[in-house]
C-alpha cells in the first residue's frame, strides 16, 4: 500500500511473457521512480538505506515495501536490457535488513541518527502513534515477516532455520491483543497473524523455506477452513482488489505465489480431489488429490506427470505446460517432504 506495486504486476507479466507488455516502455516509467522521484521518504531510503521514523509516517512498512519494489523493478530493468540498473536495484532490495533488530528479532522503526525508536511494543502501531504510525494497517508482528523476495538471507537474521521456524510459531501463538488505535482492517487474527489484511497473506507459506513444510500445510488448511464461510459476511477481512478471494482460490488449488515476480508457487494443502484448468493451445492442467478430506490434510508425496516430485514448489512455466499434478494426502505429516534444502523453494532468483 505504501510503495507502487504496479511494478510487481508488470514484472510478473513480463516474466510470464504475456502479450502487450513492453519492457522498454515500462522501464522508462519505473527508472524515474527508482532513481529520480523526489520525496522525503525516498531520499532517506536511497541515502540511509531506511526511512527515518522521526521524519516519515509508516516508515517501517515503507522500507519493507520499497525493498520489494526494488526487486520488482530490477526484473523490469533486466528484461529491458539495463543490467547496471538491475544490479543496483537488486542490491538495494536488501534494505529491508536495516529495520530488522536481530536482538529483539522484530522489524522496528529507526530514527535519523540510526538508533531504534522508543518505546517499542510489537503489537503497537508505532513508537508515537499520537503523531503517526510506523506500520501500515499492521504492527511489528506482521511487518517482521514482510519479506517475499530474499527469504534465505532474511532467515539468517533469525539465526537460521530453527530460529526462524520458532519465530513463525511465536507469531501464531502470541496473544491477539491489539491497541485501541489499531485499524479495523486488522481482523481475522490467529495469534498476531492477521488473515483479514494483505501483509500477512504469504506468511503461512514461509515455513517451506526453513524446511518445516508440514506446518505450511497445516496452517493453510486451517486458514481455508476457518477464515472463509459461505455467508454474506464470510470473508474475515478487507477484500482489497479481490485479494482475500485470490488467496483462497490459489490456496485451495494447492499452491501460492509467495513472490509473484519469481514465478515460484509454494505448495500448501489442496482442498479439492480434482481440479481442471484449461490452458492455451488445448493443454490442460489437472490437479488431483484423490484422498483429500478434512483429516487427510498432509502431503505424503507428489507426482508430476507420472514421476515422483520431491520439491515443495513448482514453477509457473512448468504448470503452463499442462499435465497431472497429483497429491497423495494423509492424516499425519511427512516430515521429510520439503525438508531437504535442495527441495525448498528458490528465492532471490527469477525463473
């Protein structure tokens, strides 16, 4: 909400080779945004590597979202042939690190002098909410996980796989208390995970990156079953541009694009025994989970076009070739599925 996320849409469309999207024309627009547009927060971001909380409202969300915008614009620059700008933006997309306090293990606002803003409470809207917020429709619990493009370097900030898995567990187990000034958009709480608003929507899939894919499966199925009801008020939150429904549709199919620019779909827990999706040139994608039910929520194994498939993700380009993606589901987690680092989703790459 704080950046200019049309760049993510354009980068995804270009990576998917969709007709009618011109990389050169797009880069002509985004290059100015990336390097020339003047505003207080962007000037700080370019020079300090973060947005000063004593100068700019919603500073933490700004830097986290600007970082993904840099990643998206780097892809546009790359496809437009501007490799130097692409490299600069990929490097700058790591600015998210500058607001992760590794001691407290939370995303925190920083002042212009480099110090952390005080007071700090992870469920608060900011250090001085009488003046402005440090987070956009979220607090530090949700903002801490607002990284979708550089996840393995991000995990390292929490001490590695075990520390990151524990931090994800803590998010879902934390008390659901919110301050009186929290916006109504922060709804559908499970711990401090907020399904009713978009900054949380990729978080359940992050377990896949630290080798605990069975927890992604369990959380996704729980969210599918508890956060949506076939009633007029059946959505747990704000249907911004159809995102609440989009999350449901993708997750019900059995996968979700944590980073749309990379064209990587992370597996979750499919909801239906059979789905058929017509593709171009008469091809068909069939997603089959014949044993799936309310008890059989865990992936035991997967085959892709008849061959064993051990990875916890699949690329968009592979799916567009068509064929049969078959999930063998069961009632107990297969802890080995997706645990090998070689089978985990790639990050900070484009496919």
